[in-house]
């Protein structure tokens, strides 16, 4: 009996040791990511919270879901300039009485509540109704389509010490790679129209020692990114001087996809979601 007990204890100890070894090699940190904060230039850049759940829509039967996309508009009603933000969701299913989701033959476009963020340096947040949204001005395609489309030519990526496309510079002729981003690993840059301002995206990251094994090899390999800190730096395009900096913890590459969603509008205003459910944002107004 005692021998059996010793064997069981040894097996449990080996399993625990194996689990710890796997966690050290491939596991994520158990600690939550650091919250976003503006660490420099707080008069020009602010973290604004719309909804801790994110931008959501009612999909029926008392259920809700997170929006897939967002829209931005600018309101100048009453002489006060504000950025308007709302989410949208393409619903292509119906909810059956038993709770099952059934693919529908048509698609319905749903919108979340709309929020306004004042661009007067106070960055106050309030909800606005559909009428206020309809009166606001949509962003131009050159402003809103920065990942793909009309504004994508102002986006540059970091590639082996150079920009991709090559030769990325500000309006003042400064190479983007010379701008002092906060993270150890540059991701890319986004110029405002005319290049008078630039946003730099970077991160400092802890990586796994080995790639995480994939059960489906053709889906691509593991980039080994565990966690770390993301940086957003805003620069004067003429002098290269950093005007503002914000940081946020991340838990992997997926969290950094928000860099692709950043926009400049009206030449000197900046906006970027801080999460993939659009509940938290960076909003900035730089000197015009």
C-alpha cells in the first residue's frame, strides 16, 4: 500500500513539473495587462472610456454582441467640435426559440449607441442620439480608410531598419525611422494628411523561448509574443519633436491590431481604439 502511495505521489509530482515546464516554455503571464495611460502630453492626448463592455448591439431575444466595426464623424454643433463614435454589426443570422443561431438569407446592419468626445482639450464623453449623428460630418475616405483604401498611402511599416514602402518621411523631410518611438520594437507609422504630424506605433515585448506547437500547421507559426507594453507616440512632422505618448499593456499580437485602426482627421486630430471591442479610445488634438 505504501509503495502504491509513493508511486502516486511521484506521478503527481512529475505531472506538476511537466505543467510548470510547459508554462515556462509556452504559457502566458497570469497577470492582467496594464491599463492604458497617457504619460506625456496629457493636454493634447487623452484616454476616453465609452463603455467597459465595448460597443455592442442587441441581436434579439435579449442577447447582445460586440460590434465588428466602427464609424467616426465630426460634429460642430453650437460651435463645439466633437468626435462621434459608434459601432456597427452585420447580422446574418436569426435566433431560434431554442437558442440556436440559424443563417439567414439576408443581412441586417445594426448600430450601437453613439458617443461624442469633445475636442476642446477636456475630452468629455456623452451619448448622442441618431439625429445628432445624422447631422454630423463623415470623415473623408482619405482620413478613415488608413488600413486599406484612400488613406493607406500614409501608413508605413517597419521592416529591417527601414520603412515599408521605403523612403517614408514627414512633411519636414524627417525619416520616420528617426522619430523616437517608446517601444524597443517599432511597428509602423501613420502620417496625417500633408505629413504635418506623425503617429508612431511600437512595443516592448516578452517572447516565448520556443514556438508554441500548432495542431493545424498550415495556419501559420507562433510569433512567440507573450505580453508587454504598446506605445503610441505623436510627433510634430516639421521638427520631429514628440508631442504626446500613451502606453498600454498587451497580451499578444492580437491586442496590437488596434494600431491598424488609428486615424488622423482634420489635419491635426487623432483617434485610435485601445481594444478590439472599441470600448476605450485614445483621442488627441495637436496644435493646428
